[in-house]
């Protein structure tokens, strides 16, 4: 039996979820809701006649046949929409962050944990095949005790003004995924940290941040994130890896956004795994959610709202620490304008805004 769902927000992410839900055959998309006429017109062209295209979100929220809602609007709308979903007893599949403030996120966590519904959020790295394989290798004892977590994600990526307005600077918008996955590996809470940022192009916020510290269980970490990696270089490149160091062995991952490579150097085996990168893994998230709704049993692969709130909270705290440490300004705003102008015309690049369907 297909699950009746309403998609709220049909922008970039809403369209991506729509594609995956359509392909899966597990969802009956009854409504697509968006306040923008252009997005509703796009939905009208794409969706089958059985899907209702509406402007007023209260229509799907108040429809008793709707079992679940996908909340893919901007972060400043999410808390209000989650509250409506809980009141109307709808299961929730949401984008991160789950609210546009730490206080709002904590309120939403409390609300969801008391509600008799399933809720999950897109922390896509947890469902990546490479992270699942690496964590299993650690569970098997192949690297001894996990001691050090090193994560780096630097690409030319989104620059200021290209999508971070409601989710904060790059280290919060994108970096909270790495803050989350480090905590997921450590299976512990953050204890100490020191962050250093750089105000690239003299922009008001740091667009490169490196944070290192420890978890409560003694595991050390460093996370480096920035969309600053050669935006105006003739041939663009990137530097992205996860490096897990144990007392006896190591496991590491790199990718080129097409193929992910995992090197497993354990006490009993040395193995290299290579598979397609997998993107945002929305197909997996939608499948686990559909399966959980049908069975009434939450799949262990579904991230909790609490996971998102914790990742967001620490990302903000790491950013706050970066602001308090010497925050150099390198470059000028004219260079930033040159980058933006170039990105308008790039056909192949990193973090380009997804073209409208």
C-alpha cells in the first residue's frame, strides 16, 4: 500500500525528493504545496493529474487522508510546519536544520519526542554506503579502539548569497553534516573544541573553518570545511576525505562526487572498496521512512530530530568560537563578485545550484 504524502516546498530539495518518491513506487504524492507561482506551475507540468497543486499549506495539513508530510521549505518555516504536522498527526520527513534557531530546534525535539508519530531528518551522510562500511569495520575491531577522527570537505562550492541565508554560514549549512557524522562515529558527545576561521574575500562571515577537540570518551577530532577551494582556478578540484585512526589500524575514504573509495587497513585484512558515490541518498531515506510507517517500527537508519539539533547546536558553537579567535580577512569583495559572475555561467562545477526541472 502506497503512503499518502504531501510535499511542502517544491524548490531545489522538494523536486529532488519528488523524483525519488516517484521512482520508488512507495509513495502516493497527493499534494505539492508551494507559495511561489513559478514553483506551482512547474509542479503542474511535472506531476500526474492525480496530484493536487496548492498554495495554502493548511489544505494538506488538514486533510485526514494524508499520512505524512515532506517539509522542504526554508528553515524559517520548519518549526511552524512541524508543529502543524504534530497537531494533525502526520509523520514528518524534514530537511535540516529543523528550525532557524537553537531554541526553536530544542522546542521541536521535545515536541516530536512526545508525539505519537514518526519523524526524521535528512542527515544524508549516515546512510552513505561508505560510512556504513567504515563503521562496520570499526565494530569488527579491525582498527582497535577508535582514537582520532579527521574530516575534510573543501570544494569551490556555494559562495555567500547562494543559499545560506536561512541556514547560516557554510560551516553551519554544510558543515553540520560533518559535525554530525563525527559524533556518529565517536558515539559520544563533544567535550572540548577550538575553532579557527578565515573571512575569505573579506566577507562578513568565515567561509573556511577548521575545528579540533575531543569527545567525552577521549576520541579526538578535527573537522575542516570551506567552500573556498579554488573558485577561479582554470580547472576546478576539491579535497574531501574521512580518515579514522585507531590504536591498531586505520580506515579512510575519499571521493570525486562520482565514485567513493574506501581503504580498509585492519589487523586481519587490507581491502579497497569502490562504488558509486551516491549523492544525498534521498532514495534510502525515503525507503526507510516508508518502511517504518508501514511497519510501525522505526528503522535504525532514520536520523532523529535530536541528532539534527545536536549537530546544528555544536556547529553554531564552533562558529562562535571561530569568531572569538583571530579571524583574518583575506582577499576582497571584488574577487567574490568575480566568483559569483563566473558561477552564473558554469555548466560543470562544484555546488552549482541545481537547474530547475
